[in-house]
C-alpha cells in the first residue's frame, strides 16, 4: 500500500479505494472483504468505515443484504472529473449522520460525479468554529471549486461562502436578511411553526414546549415570533420565552439530562421538537419517568425521517410535500449554477398517535 498521510486511517483507505475505482481496478461492484482486507492491509472495522465514506460521497451504493456494493461511477467518468471542477460539500458534524443529510450528500455527489466532477466533503462544527472565512478560503484554494453545497449552515458560514463568490446551493440554514443569495431549499419557520402551534392549540394545548438547538438562533427567532403571534392572548411574553428555550446540547447524554429540568420548569402539555433523535431521547425519558405519551404529554415532530418510523407510538409530524431530489440539484447544475433564490419546501400535517385532543 502506498505511503499514507496524516488523515484518519478509514479516510486514507477510502482515498486509496477511490483511486482504484478511478483506475478501473474495481469495476461494477466492490469485491468482498477478504480481497479488500488483503489489498489495503487493514482490519475489517477500518474497511467498513472506509466504504461508508465512499457511500456518503456517492461513489458506491448503500449496503444491501447478501449483495456487493455497486460502484456508481465508471472509470471514464472518474478520469474526467476535472472538467466540471470540484463540488465542496460542507455539513455540520451534528447533521452529518442524520438520514436526510446522508441522502442529500449522496444525491448531490452522484449528480456532480455523473457529470464529470470531483466531490470533497467537509464535516465541521459550524457553530463553534470561529474562523469560517479562513477555512472557506483554504478549502476553495485546495481544489478548483466550482460550487459549494451546504447543509444547515448558520449565518457566519453563509456569509463566508458569499465571500468566495462561488455558486452556492444550500439545504436549510440561515435565510439571510432581504433577498436570498445563491439557491436554497428551505421551509419558512414562521409559516411551518405557525401551522404547528395552531394545530396543537386546536387540540387544546396552550403550554407547548419548543426546545431549540442553540446553533440555529436565526430560525429560533422565527419560531418565537410564530409563538407570540399564536399565543399572545393566553400566555405572557415571559411564559412564551420560557417555553422556547435555547438548548446547547449536542449529544444523547446532554438531552437525557435536560428533559427533567425543561419539563419541570415549563409544565407543558405538549412538546414540539425538530429532530428524530431528540424525539427518541424524550420518549426514552418519558418511559423512564412514567410519563405516558400522549395521555400525560403530547409530542409532535417537525422534521421526521426514516428513523421516525422506529418510534412508538407513531408520532404526529409535519412532513415535506416533496423531499430533496436529484432533479432539483441536477437542474441547478445543468442550468449553469445560477442563483435561484429561495425554493420553498411546503410541509403538511400527518396525524399519528402522539397528540391527545384535550378538548374531548
């Protein structure tokens, strides 16, 4: 095996596999683990992680029982990757392993590679990194970057991307002030949360807890505005602000520990939450604390995913009428990477078993 650099071992193996795909060493499908372990001289665990990195870049297909991973690019396309240049994909490390984010990365990578481009994926703590401009400039200079693809970027990172003057395609995140630059697929927080709160209030819920991840403070303000508009006649401003707390938690243990304090302080009859993993954390806390859903506490999920299907009782949710598709991004690429502004993603209510009607 060639001399390795200072990257993590799985990343080094993934890079070596990618080069072998480009050279045509592997065609059609990746070989079995026995052959891969012998060629790259690593453990099976490292090999599995390397293949996962290739999957997230759109080079190989998802795992299927008793099937080899299909190679999604041909050597001819791979060798021509300099024609379109590089697509720089930037995703917050807390979003990187969410099902939708993985799918978005895979779709964008596949579309770009299919047209002869190269893809670089950067996972970074977008909230806590204090020098986005420096990082953005360095990444843009390391490769002939033709476009930037961002998932849920906060304000500072969006502004840093603007500074590069490179075409930008975004999934959610900071919408900006005034006209939206670049192209962004997103839903409007005030609209979606207005509908969410109106539905819960129609079911008799007035004290609705909406814990908000600190990294997305701009959207949090939109949620707070929607709450004020819908509940100012029954709750004081202080009560509303207490029910929409900013929560700076990034892992499961933090969320497990916070629920007791949040529920005790606010005494809600319902919780509206944004992510499936946080909903699972709340459900686990309720089970441990003897809180029955929905008899004692109703739960509504605003951003469901495939992971949501594992949750019981089935969660009432706000779902997108149309998911991110290869067609949306492909049209942007084929159309010359031109600014399309905000492409609004509408959401509809899908009733489950997790919201109790207090009026009945």
